[in-house]
């Protein structure tokens, strides 16, 4: 017998028929002899609807009241789920975040789970009953309701699973797992049976559509396997788990891309200590998150100058350009140039650590399509290239092909 936390997303509890379907699924797991705790999101669209209402009521909604309002979304879905289970003959109780012992810290709207005292949930399980818990919410130090940020029900589920010592956290959603790349971009993208926590975090842009990344970090820290599955499809899904040797057999396991990028270059700034620090301090002070950073010393002028380029989220492009332009004279830069028509394509795989020639193969695949690379960065298990935005999808398909990701690797 194992202890399973099952989390159903908003699309899986969007109406009473769907709720009945997933309730049956949870009851079936319990009847197989497992201890089952269910965590729910609000019904599909409900959180957005509540936000719109709040904005209609007040131009600048007070965060405390907004959290009170938003937590009703999950309150509704858990109560309806419990009622549905009861109508199917199952004794079930629903619990709001605070009733499930979920204490938070940090600001309204983006609180973090500080601790969980799952005593009431354990009592239910000890009586042989399922418990249904509202995702996305908790109670702050001052006793007010808080929410965890959009997509936060995944974090509730993983944190609860950790607190209860669960064997697995099952995330039920509207896709049947994690794919080698975005199936909308590449028709032969393949569902992976297993993926390591680290790979999942690096493939964030793929995963983010499926589950909240913060919850994967939490699961990795506690080595809690996450099983991503389709709510209304019995197929096997993808297990996000600790790395094992079979995963290293293939150098690359996934391809991802992001269109949300812009590049800024400070041309020919002085090559001396403190210049890069100054540039990035200005960005940091403005709370602009910098991603890829490349500095390249000019060789033509005796090495006195250097170009420094970095990327920021596309939405921060004009603000960053303005801030950097202000720095031009202070740093003696020749110019500040930028480009917001760029994309980042990345290949990810734990096997990269011990396979040679992965980068060469990646660059060749892009070159074969006539795609120019303007920036390159690597981490232990990822290589990213900045390219022209219009080639992003072509690049993804070329890389998926080059690394033969459509074919299941041995061991899967
Ligand atoms: N209902 C919240 C949202 O829409 C939390 C969640 O679904 O995980 O963001
Ligand atoms: Mg969600």
C-alpha cells in the first residue's frame, strides 16, 4: 500500500461531469488499497474570472482582499469534489489550506509554504478515508488567507506529499506527459516515460506549460517522484524522478525554445575591472532578470575594449535599452544596440556530461538550415543558442531530427 497525493488541474475539474470522472479515479486508487489525498485547483477559468471581478470592483485591488477572493476558487472545487464523492458512496471531507495545516510566509499573492502540520489529514487517512485539500492557498503568520501565485496548486500538492511522506505525487492535467519538444512545433515529438528533475528544470519552458517549476524544485530537494498524467486518459504519462544511468545513454533528451527574449549589446566598453559589474548592477537594481551574458574582448585595438551582450525578457527590452543608454558616457561605450527579434533554442540532457561532440552536432544542424547563431551558452546539461526569432521553430525541428529524439532510446 502506498500513500499517493493526486493533484487535478483546473481543466480536469472544469464541470461536474469532469469532477465525477476524476472522483471515480481517486476512489478507484483508494479501493486498490492506497491512501489517497487529493489536491485541487479552481475550476478552469475561475481564478481569471475572480481577478477580473476584483479589478472591476477596485482599480488597484488590496492584496489581502484579493487573496480572500481568489481562495474561493479552490474552496468551490474541493467542496464540489467532496459532495460528488459522497454521492458515489465514499466518505470524504474537504479541507481549506489552513485546515490542512498549511502555514505560509511572504507577501499576499505570492506567499511561500513555510510549514505544514498535516495532523487532520493524517487523522482522515488513519480512518481509511480520502482527504481533499484546496491547492494554491494557506494561512499567513498574521492569520490571514494567502495564495501562492499562479499555478500554485502544484506546489501545494508536492509540499503536502513531502509533509505526509507520500510515495508519489501524481499531477493530473490536460496533456499526457512531458514531450521531447513542443508537439505543436514538431509533430513527431515523443512522450518521455521518465525525465530527471534536473532535465525538467532545464526544460522549464516545456514543463512550465504542464506544471509549475517551483514544485519541481521542491520535489527534487526531497527526492519525491512526480508522475505527470492526463486526467481522462489511462496512459502512463511521464515520471519526473532522480537521474539514473539509463538516462545518460542518450546525449540529448529534449529540445526547447523561448521567443520571449531580447538582446542588448554595449559596444566597445573599457575592458577593466568593475565594468561588467556596473552594467549588471543597473539591471539588478531595476529588477530586470538577465539570462545569457556574453563578453568578448575586441582584439583590433590592443585589447582595451570589450563588447558585452546580455539577454533579458522581451517585455523588459525598452526599459533595459533606456537604462543602458544612460550608462553610455559613464562607461565610454561606443554605442548601445539591441534586438528584440531573437529566440533561444536549447538542447538538454544529462548524458551530455559524458558524450563528446554534442555542441558540434547542434551547431551543424542549425548551419544546415542556414541559421546563424549570435550567442551561445552552456551549462553542464544544456546548450543554448540565440538565433533570429523567425527561425525558432525550424531550429527546434532540425535539432529534434539531428538528435533522433522521435525514436525511443534503449532503456525506455
Ligand atoms: N487556481 C490557481 C491558478 O489558476 C492555482 C492553480 O491552478 O494551480 O493559478
Ligand atoms: Mg494550474
